[in-house]
């Protein structure tokens, strides 16, 4: 799978993942075999390959948009496929978590570029975990969310027990997991999970706008910001201060920083090159 030149998020294959690059933005578009983009084996394989392809393109990619074709972002595991796996071999039916789901989430979190997720419709279970792997989330008004695991007698996977806790806090996360409560776009915005709420049908376009804005920004600084924000929540203050100072020291000599300071003093708009 290569990264093709494209100018939007509408074109897509019949099934799988469409990966395109335009204006420094890599667009990863989920195009599953179901309207809810359920994560069957084929979609999981292609998604992991797409994220790794983005990683391998290095400086060609300055920002990433994760979006989906159809009425929903992702409803999580394909339960029909999972039921077949349970019937065929219940002891190995969960091997896919370590072998496939975990590598996908780890690869998304490891991307040094800013990642924007555009969410329409249902965003459930592992689909919610994918959205929370992004740095910024644009959510359509009709989007709806749920953890969904306890409803089928399971706990959590794909890192959701950690990422949702960081997004909305431990108490609310416990309720969302244990009670299975659903929440909507306004809840997501109010709780700090969503950066912006847009009219239905516009999340991908709005997400692409934000991704292009990020792609035109100081990508070296973004890389350092991501690393700082993902340090452990319980890191001692001296450790935090030291990491911040080290990041500033690395960024200080860059052309982006020096050029931006000169532009600010000249009352001009800076141009960033990622160096």
C-alpha cells in the first residue's frame, strides 16, 4: 500500500483503508465492509499497515487525519467475526488483542506528527480507543459514544481504560465502563474529549482543515509537545521541569524557532519548515 496524492477524503476503495497524502497531510480513511466500519481481520490488517506506512514516510507527512467513510466512525470489533472465532477456537479467540489491536494503538500513539480524528455517528469500544489515540478530535453533532465492553461480558482493551481516564477522569470513566452509559457529542465537548463539534456530515472536512493547519505549523515543536503531554501523569515536578527545559533547548537552535522570533519582531507571519 503506497500513499497516493489526493485532494480530499471522499475517494475510497470498496473495502479496506484508503491512504492518501495531500499538502503534507496523510489521510487514513476507514472503509470497512459494514456501515459501522466494524474492525474485522481485513480492516485491522490494513489499518496497521497504513499507520506504519505513514510512520515510514517521515518528514513527507506533517500531520495525520483519521476519518471514516459511511455514517459511523467505528463500532469496534466485528462481533459476527468474533462469534465465529469463539465457536471455532474459544481459547485463541482473543489472540487478536495482542497480535493486532495492541500494535495498531501503539503505532498510532507513536506517530510523531499531530493526529486529528474526525468522528461521525457511532464511536464505540475499540473505535473509541482509535479516536482517543489522536491528539485532537473533531466530532459531529450526531456522534454517539460508548465503551460497550461490559455489555458483552468483557473488561477493556486497545488502551481505552487508560486513554479514556486521561480524557474524562477516573470517576466518570468508571461509570462509563461499569454502567455502560452512552454519551453524545455535547457530553464529549463538555468533558474535554472533543476539541470541536461540527454539523453532521462535516467532521472529515473540518478535521482536514485542522490537519492542514497543523501541517503548516512548527512540526518539530509539535513532536516535543506530544512527548511532553504523554509523560506519566504522576511524574514529579522536577522531572517535568527538566523534560520541558530539555525540549526547549533542542528547539532553540532550529530554523523554525529563530525564524518565528524574527517574524514576530518584524510583525510578519512566520513560515515553518519543520526544522
